[in-house]
């Protein structure tokens, strides 16, 4: 069979550890035999980020602005241990943070639902999609350790020379302080992508912050959402038979545990980071969560929501057998290929992405899966496959 032709290359962001191993197998076994793959390759592996003083991360984000669609492998965010392990020049920032700061936008994360992997929360019947604001707050903070007594103030110096001050704390002894920010523009585009996504999915949209405590900062988020809903979306939502619902984050968490699912939960940056790990684990596995960054300018970056699976990689390096789940990384590829097909008008590519997803799901539903799923499945006598064999099983499902 002739391979499917592509027009525009994908931005390919390679990564680290076990996910880098999986990345190559997916390309070799599931993509390249069927698609005449065109990519612009950026190696975001930690070693190469260090060699390029992290310029490669910035370049890959700039390429995404130029080409529109990227697919990203999980990458190490260095901490002190990684600086030593890789002999790094410095503790480079999170690549995801750098990319999100350049592209702006919202990260949508949805569990991949398969028969036989039942949510831990018994009342959840449908997937819950998290919409994570991808700009600012603690991810763009500046922080200080306070060595001893002294006063910390927030000072705003306006371009017109005006000034605003607020006391943060009058320290009697050592402590810590941090400054965070967000932008009306970024919150507005976050709100817009959430309302648009909810309409496209025909699902209710929930939004929650801590506006009772953060009366200016979080309240600004609440107001921007409320105004946009009233002005631009109320009629459209009513026509589509869906709802916009705002509540306090504590209340939202409690309600979600009693809900049936089937809605979109818009979260501020930190809430979305933490809650998506909780949701994906509760839906079955970290490895069954898709993630896409949708920028307000129409750029898309697809990735898996999990990390580089370091523990499995060390086993792999010792020559031991691993059973690492590649589903979320496969869905990052299918998401990117499908979007490229839609943008470039290549229905065969869209169709291929859909078929690869179906083959992945039906392989699991036929009882062949990786260890993380075999441990929790309700299917009788599942077959636990190793990392490579699972991908090969998907290939044979796809080919049949
Ligand atoms: P992780 O890679 O998400 O893995 C944590 C644990 O979850 C694994 O040890 C494994 O449990 C399970 N798991 C996650 N993904 C799995 C998969 N695909 N198949 C099977 N099991 C899976 O987090 P980590 O090991 O704590 O972090 C490793 C590195 O990832 C860190 O350097 C961090 O900076 C980076 N990270 C990157 C991203 C990103 O690029 N998007 C996101 C998060 C973390 P068992 O060991 O029990 O099998
Ligand atoms: Mg996280």
C-alpha cells in the first residue's frame, strides 16, 4: 500500500528516558510504515538542551508558531539530582514551561476511556476533561529567600510614572516570598478557548478559583470568564443545551467526586497541573491521559500528560524487561497527525489517525496490555506485554 503523503511537516520535539525509547518504536512501527512522515526535528533531550543552553527549546516553540502543529515527547525538568546526573551547566527551566510561555494558551487533558479499565470513582461514567491555563502564576514566578528582619513590598511603577505599593510582609526573621502575575490578555484567551472547546464538544464548562481568599487576583479570572460568558456565549450555550458553571475550587472538588463526569473543568495553571494527575490516576493510569496545548493564535502542541517514566528507564538500562504504557504517547502522535490532516485537507491522514487510535483501544480491550493496566483491569486473564510487544500488538491490530 502506498504511504500517506504529508504536506506540511510536524514539529517533532524528542525527549528523555523511557519515553524517548517509546518515541522511536512508535515512529518505526506505527507511523513510518504507513505515513511518509515529514517532521522538523528538535532534540529536547536534556543533554542537547544543555549543549544548546536551552536554545533548542525556544527554537522548537518558534517552529510551532511557524508550522502550527507540534508533537512532544516527555522531557526531564532538571532538579539538583539531574544537574549532577547529567553534569549540567545549570538547572534549566521546565521545557514545557518555556514552550507554554512562548505559545500561551490552554492545555486540555482528557482520559482515554477503554472497556475493562474502570474509574476508581464509581459514579464517574464519562471522561472529565481538564482545561489547564498554561500561562503564568507560580510557573512564571520570582521568589526570594528572606535572610532576616526586613520589609517586603510589591511595587508597581507605571509607564506614566504612577506608583502602587502593597505590603507583603514585615519580616521579624527569615522566611520566603514569591511574586506571581497573570495578564488580562492571557486570561481572556484562556476563557475563550474553554468556551469554544465546550461548544465544540457539547459539554458543560465548570470553572473554579479561590476568589474568596484572593479577592483581586483570582477574582479577575472569575470576572473575565463571567463577562465573556454573558456577552459572547450565553445564547450559544443555551442553544447547545450546555451550561457554564462557576464555583469555589473547594466546592468544585467535592462536586466532581459526586458527579457522573462528561464535562470540561477549567483550572488555573497550578490547579490544572495537580488535578490532572489526580484525575488521570483515578480514571485508571497516568499513561491513559492525552494532553494538547491550544494557543489562542491557533497553534497546537500534542503530548502525553505523564513524565519520562524514570524508574522504568533505569530497568531498561540494566537490560531488564519493561512494560511501559505507550498509549498517551501514541495519542500525542495521532492528535498531531489528525490536526495536520485537518489543516492541510488530507482526509487519509485524519482517517489513519482515527484508525491507529481505534487499533490501540481494541488491542487493550482484547486483553493485551502493559503491566500498569493489567494490574487494574476488570477483564478476565489479561496478557501483560512488554514495552515493545505492546506496540507490535497494536501494529498487527492496525494491519488486520
Ligand atoms: P512519571 O514519568 O510520570 O512516572 C511516575 C510513575 O507513574 C512511574 O514510575 C510509573 O509507576 C507510572 N507511570 C507513568 N507513566 C507511565 C507509563 N507510560 N507506563 C507505565 N507506568 C507509568 O514521573 P516521574 O518518574 O516522577 O518523573 C520522571 C521525569 O519526568 C522527571 O524528571 C520529570 O521532570 C519529568 N516529567 C515530565 C513531564 C513532561 O514532559 N510532560 C511531565 C511530568 C514529569 P511505576 O514506577 O509504579 O510503574
Ligand atoms: Mg503535573
